C-alpha cells in the first residue's frame, strides 16, 4: 500500500489518515505480507514517534536498518516503508534527478516470514 501525507499535518491528523488507510489491515491482511510505504512528511531523523506508533499499533516495523538515513536532498527522512516481514534496503537511498526525493530499493526473501512483534 502506498501513502502520501501533506506537509505540516498534526500528529492527530497523521494518525487518523493512517488509521483510515489501513482500516482493513487488521482483519484482511494481518496474516499476509504487508508493506505500507510512502511520503509521510514526518521527519523521523528528529523524532521517531511515527516509527514507534506503527510498531505498537499495527506491529509494522520500519524497514530500513538505519531508518534515519536522509531520503530527500534536504537531508530529511520523510519517505518511509513499514512491513510485517523482513525487508532489507539494497543500498543507501540514492538521488534521482527529476525529484527532490531519493529512491529506496528493497529486497525480500522469496517466501517471507511474518514477524511477530
């Protein structure tokens, strides 16, 4: 599932929009591999409340080993991916020349095992 959140939303609105988007996750997808990725416009380099919320509320982990690596040319980490199984970044986020965001490429096992947080 992909998501875009507008800049400068309150924490309450961010939580509400995520809740609305993944409404069926807990009933329909909880036992299937699931990835939520997108431009959350929440800089987790300064405050990882969103990462902690996704773990505690949905058992979805931030995929990156070091999730504080910049994903934009301005040095922010606002492009984030969460999953309920192990994925690994193939390399550092790399610059694209048609956007101010960097690309994140992920790799998974052929048959992923769901994590049980």
